[in-house]
C-alpha cells in the first residue's frame, strides 16, 4: 500500500498516455512506475494479472485497470477545464468506443501489416480513414475540437491513438488531402504543454 495513488504506465502506450493526460490535468499526484513490457514487475501482475498498462492503485486498495476508468476517476476529482461537461457523456463514450474498437483493430493491422498479410498496409490504412478518421475530420472542419470549441474527454481519449496512426507513415499523413482538419487538431494537441509534460521521459519512479 502506498500513500499516493500508484500508476503503472508505459510512456508510448496510447492507453497509458490518455490516463496520464487526465491525471495531470486533474492535478492528481501519483507515484509513477514506468514499466518494461519485456519485464513486467511482479507488483503490476499481482494487481492486474492481465499485465497491461495503465493500472492505477488508489490508497484505499482500489485498482483501476482500464484507461478510460482512470480518466473518469481523475476528472471526477478535479476537472478544471470541464472536459466531462463539453458534450453529453453518452455521445463522447460512443465516439471513444468506435476508436477503441473498430479503429484500434485497423490501426494494429496498419502498424504491423506483416502480421496481417491478408491486406496491404495501405488497405488497412484506408479502411481506418473510412470508418473513423474521415468522420473526425468532418467534425473538426466545423469547430476546433471534436465536440465544439474546447478540449473534451473524447479529444484526450482519442489524441494518443491518432498520434500513433500518424506516426506509422508520417510522410503520407502530413501530405494526404483527406485529413487536413484532423492533422491540425493533432498538432494542436501535441503542442499542448500538458502533452509535453506527460510524455517527458522518466528516469526514475516519480510523481507527476
């Protein structure tokens, strides 16, 4: 048991990134443990046998094993910019579900096409655009963020995954005429001091 909430995280994991975004935004101080995915600590596996990150243990012993649960818990403590109030929760959760389900399925195949040779990388990419990213771009043509003028839970939950998609082939992403508004939204998100803070490389367990 620790006096602070304890977060097991991996710096580049999009699920862990979005958990850290919400925790830092909420001003929740945690004991941060950067996990090596090749050598997962016994404490992580004891708390969450599935062995994936993020995992947050609260001081009362409660364990949160899903990134979205961590985000909502953190913002329930303090939500200074109203991320939870920007849009109806059911609408934000529906968009997040499409991201975490069909889009993530295609993103994994686009990122690792050698594991899924039934389609080319470009075909996986184009399907991901068709079923998810094109809609996001249409939304963002109307306003700066996914649900209006301000960042929301949905924006921050999706941002790390769009970042991962863009990094698969950055030359293509930066040049495609199909996603100009999404590209601008992503860059605004990456330029946030908040994003820079949660992506700082930890060199020892530390509070964020």
